[in-house]
């Protein structure tokens, strides 16, 4: 029988939203108990599991962000926490301060989760914090995509190539497309819906907040999508 440890973590004044949910969302059915009066969470598991839970809680326990500023806020992320398991052993928290609304924050997180195949993710709306667990390659792709998309809606658009190639695959590309102006949500949806059947993964997701389309496909399928967009 393994030895079990118990860790008690007290939430700060900011993290008052269902304190045990990040652990369930990231690690599965660990044993947890919350005591709301003291903002305390009791975790039962191995020493490594308790340490991982403490890491996530500490990184998520941040004050609510201000959405009043229209200027860019620096995009940051936590250090990595590495577990000894063989799969999905890296944990990291990303902060998306430029998402003005909860809907934008949740949609951006969903786009990154789908485009990078990350299975484990939890979002804390008030702090715009996204806890993720995956392999090193998946989290590297997520870091790139969060950094590319977490931009103010009024930020100048760079017309250069925004592309990420998955290192372990011979032909697997994430590409960010931007349409010629004017762009609205309906046009983004229409173009995305036309691109999606052209790709084997069927990943073509619009992000209306700053108007890109995220596509994951082979290089040849990306080229076809680019031709379609140029004709629009």
C-alpha cells in the first residue's frame, strides 16, 4: 500500500470560486474536501500529488484583473511543475490579461485546448488564469498560441507569417490567418466553415475578439486554406 499524505491549503481572499475544481479538472478523482468558512482545501494523495495540487492552487490564487485598460498587458505564465508520471507530466498556469470579457477568455482557452490536443485544462475567470496539464510538446504549442492570441482588440495587426510546426510530426502545422479588412464575426464564421472541411483534423476556429482564424492541418491543407482566404 502506498503511503498517503494530507495537505491543507488555505485559499487567499481572491480565490473563492469552487476551490477544489482545478485539481479535479487537471488530475482526475483525487480525494478532496473543502471547508468554506476557512477557505481551506484538504487533499489526500501521494506526496507528489499534494505538491502538484499546492502548486496549482498557489498559482491560481490571484486577484481579479482589471479590464478597464485598452493598452496591452504583458502576457505571463507560471513556472513548470513536472511530475514523475510518464504521460501529461507537465503542469503550467497561463494568464490572459488582455481578454476583456469572460466569454472571450473562455473561447480563447477552448481554441488553444482544441488546437493543441491538451486534455487537462481549468479556467479561473476572475484572474484570467488557465491551468493546463499535458506533455512538453503540447504545452509549448499552447504557450505560443496563447501569446499570439492574447492581444488587445485594438492592437496593430502584423501581416507576417504566424505559424507553429509541431516538432515531433513531419507534417503538422498550426497557422493563424487574418482576413483583409473589414472583418466581422459573420465573415469569420463563414470563412472558418469553408476551411474546416478542407483539413483532416477539421480544426478552423475563429476568435472574434481580435479576428484571427486558427487552423491546424498539414502544410498542403494550410496552403489550400491560404488560397481560399486570398480569394475572399
